C-alpha cells in the first residue's frame, strides 16, 4: 500500500551495485601477470650486476698481469702461459699468448681472463706490448 503523498521507492539494479566475480578474477589475473613480469625484470637486473662485477674484476686481473711484466722488465719468449689469480675473493683463470712482432724490439702479449671453473667463456681480453731490455735504455 501506498502512503499519501509518498512516492514508491525504485529498486536499484543489482548489476550496478559493484563488480562481478568474473571481473574481479580477470583484474587479479592482470595484476599478477604484471607483478611476475616486474619480479623477473628485477631478477635479471641482479644477474646482470653479478656479470658486470665479474667482468670488471677480470679486466683488473688482465691489467695487473701486463703491468707486472712491464714493471719487472720481462722479455718473455713467444708461447702460451696459463695460470690463475684471485680478485675480491673470486678465482679466475688467465691465459697469456706472447707473439713476436715485425719489430724485434717488441713482443705482443694477449691476455684472456675467464671464470676459473669455465675457462671457455672469456670475461676480459687485453693486448699490450713489451719492449726488449735494450730498447728501454
């Protein structure tokens, strides 16, 4: 029954009250995919940082090897030498190849540094020249 002068209230549609369960699940799926992509990108950034650190340390080892030869005044015979070195608590393997140059007063030294367990993947390469003892006077 209707009271005098009062309009009958209209019932609201159930559809306009909020989101359906399907809409909420789709939204959650989209958010979870976005979060997983962000997590993966952060993980790759951490791996890249470790790789960069190893490359920098390997470069220092190569530079140190060449500086040691120059500082001692080494006149190395042509050939290949191998060894290992530690830098910042990490082990690295190095390989030096000494070759003659067209000038008899110089030798070329190519140094390759890799991670100790996997010597097939080089982290740093450096080439330099050594002067003969008589050429330094």
